[in-house]
C-alpha cells in the first residue's frame, strides 16, 4: 500500500498515472490479487479484511485522480507557454507591396481632375490609323507624323503613340458637353535616358458650346493643376504646334531643382517643360461630326512627372523592377 502511494507521488506524467492505475485496479492488479487471496483467510477475519481492502481501494482511487488532474494541468500550462504569442515582442518588418511611383503619380493626377468633375475614359492600346492619326488632323504623309515613331502591325493596326485617340472615341460615343481625362499606356520606338518604348500619358479634353471655352479657361485649370502637383512654382505658356490644337502651347514650370537659377536638369534654362495643350482644332471636331462647339485639350507624360517629383535621373530605371529602387517609395 505505502509502496503504491509513493509511486503515485513520484509519477511525473498522466501516462505514468494510467500505468499505476492498471497495476492497482487492473484484472491482474494488486487489489484483484488481494481480494482473491481473501478466500484463504480465516472466516471471522474476512469481513475485516474486505473492509480494509475497500478503504485502500477508495484511497488509492482518490490519490490517483487528484494526481492526474495536477499533472494534466501542468502539461496544459507547458503547452500554452510553448504555443502562446507574446504580443509585446517586436515583429520582423513584413514585405508588403507598395504603389509603383508611376501609378502613384497617375493616381494623383486622376484624383485632381476627378474632383473637377472630369470623367475617366479608356481606349484600346492597339489602335487604328483613323483614331490615332487621321481624326486628330494628322493626315497620311503629313510631316507631323514624324513627331512620333510608331510601332505598326499589319493592316493599319498600330500601338497607340499617345492617349489622344481616346478624345476621338469619347466624342464619337457621347454628345457634348464633355469633360474627360484618359490615362493609359502608350508606345513609341524610343529608348534612352528620358524615353522608354512604353510609357504613360494622361489626356484631357473639355468640349462645350461654341464660344464658351477659351484659352483663359485652359490656362486657369492647368495652372491650378501644376501648383497641386509641384507646389509653389511659376508656370509659363510657350507657343508651340500640335496638329490637333490651334493655337497650341507647351507649358513649362520654373525648375524645381534650382528654383529657376539654371542647372543641369533644366539645361541651364531655369524652366522644365511638362505638358502640351491648346484649343481643339476645328478639323478634329469635323472628323467626329461635332458642330457649333469649342474646346480645349491637353496631354502629359506621367513618367516625366514622376521623375521630377521623385528626382529619378534615368527614366528606364522605373521599369527595371529593381527592388532597391522601388523600396525607396
Ligand atoms: N498627344 C501629344 C503627345 O503625345 C500630347 C498632347 C499635346 C495632347 C497637346 C493634347 C494636346 O491633347 O492638346 O505628345
């Protein structure tokens, strides 16, 4: 009896307890043996022996159950300690993705014009000659086509060289008045420090009744936009040429690097060219069958904006997917 009590005390796992329980209560256990030996005892002693054995049986049972609970609780606590989470520990930095600087710049432009009620339109990247050139007042063999080096497929299909064809598609699909921007990828045969064969533009077009839209309106909206993108800069409009606008202008901001003093990035001019714009040429309205309307249009390259905003020297690096560069944004 004392021997078994000691064993229970020393047991160090629930499995050990079960082992002891079999040794005591099992068919071949000590109790079964003791009860069977009772038949050899003198008759007058039998009742006493039986009583004693039953008391021992009850006591061992209680001890086993108690010890089992203690051991199981300890085992559970160990397991919880091992599997638990310490929320006060520092977690390693997780590798979450981020918005690419080009898309981030695009989002900022879209947000600005969306707030002014411009709708966001899209068009196909594989265009035809009519939408990409003809309707934009760029007839076949017109020398202005040389301004853009085009990727051609067979049968007049081409990769759009600018987002301007979305102007044409939108005008053909809806009626004036129109206030739209068209963000998207465009393609040209060009590859150097400031050109990649694929890049992004945002086109803008506003059309309303004849006489309602002036160059002053265009100037006002673009000045607000450029101040939003570049902060406190000077904005100047320089006469230029685009086939789809007349008059046309190129827009410069005072150099954000040298504040107009003249540096390497602005080629010592103090100015950075950032977009093209103008009053929609009547030939464009003729091509889509619009009568008695007036409008303005503008177009800009997103990568150029991103490069200036983030001071990225080589445009090509934006498309190399090098994490060392991208992680900086
Ligand atoms: N499509 C021109 C380009 O790719 C950009 C542009 C200039 C768009 C003037 C316009 C505009 O709508 O009026 O270089």
